[in-house]
C-alpha cells in the first residue's frame, strides 16, 4: 500500500458515502445518473469476484464489500425508494448504457493477460469502469444547476482513478512491478473523460461560483 | 503470468 493508492481508495470511499448522504438527507437523486450507478454495480460485481477466492487483507475485503453494498444501495434508492425515485431525472438520463457493456466484454475477450473467467471478468470491469461515468457527465451537461454535493461526488470519483495512476507509477518504479498496460490505459481513458469536468469544477471553485458545464 | 500484484488493488 502506498499513499497514492490509500488516497485514491479514500477518495473513492468518500465519493460513494457523499452520494449516499446526499440521497438520504435530501431524499433526492436529482442530477444523478442511474445508468452510471448501474454500470458501477456491474463493474464491482465483475471485479470483486475474487472476494470469495482470495484473501488479501482485512482492508481489501472490507472495502470490496463496502463498494458493492453502497453501489447496490444507491441503485435501490433511485429505483425503488418511493420518495427518491420521483426525483430521478428519467427524461434527461437517456444514455443507453447497456450499449457499452457488450463492446467492453468483447474487448476483454480479445485483450487480456490470461484467458480465464476471473481474469476476463476483471479486465471487463476495468474497461467498463473507464466509460461508466459517461451517462453521468452527459446528464450533468443537461442539468441546469448542479448542486455542490453532486459536483463534489463526481470530483472525488474522478480523483480516485487519477490517484491510482500515480500509484501505478510509484509501484512501477519503486516496487519494480511489471507493466500493467490494461490497468494503465483503462485508468488513463477513465481520468481523461473527467478532464473538462475537472476544468470547470476547479474554475467554479476558484471563482467561488456555481458549477456549470457548457451544454 | 496474471498480474497478481494488481489484484490486491480495488
């Protein structure tokens, strides 16, 4: 474990906790993409299968359970909670997210490190996570006023993979870890998708004005 | 060989 990875995991954990708090306290999921949340459930289920087959550490196991539980909980709130589901921007969250699942799976079948079920699913989860934020970013452009909690949620979610990039650089040079092209390229693509959001988020924070993405 | 190293990550 290194500081970059710990900071990344904490940023990721904080993002999902912030989102859950927003939904629970405001009883609203306005501005949140259900499609992105559902893609994240698939990402975590596909990636954390080794939860049952390999024990790394208490931390590793707990964090996997927390990410699976919170992502499922958020989807439940947005789909079934009688009050929250009324606030879902169904008409704006129109990205056909199921379209990105087959290509990511196909790519995982073609480009992977080892052709086993676990490895292909793990690779699939990396490719899918790289594009999972797309529905949310598109919804943001259509949302007139983005509330602070949503903005902070997306910032932390983007920051987590950016910190993982630093973690991979650190491990490559300090721990002489082997090249991990699949993780690196997926992580780069994922972080690059947040580029313009980061720009507008930092600008709004500097000028102390409301976060607004150009349509 | 599978990336055992990276599997300890989340």
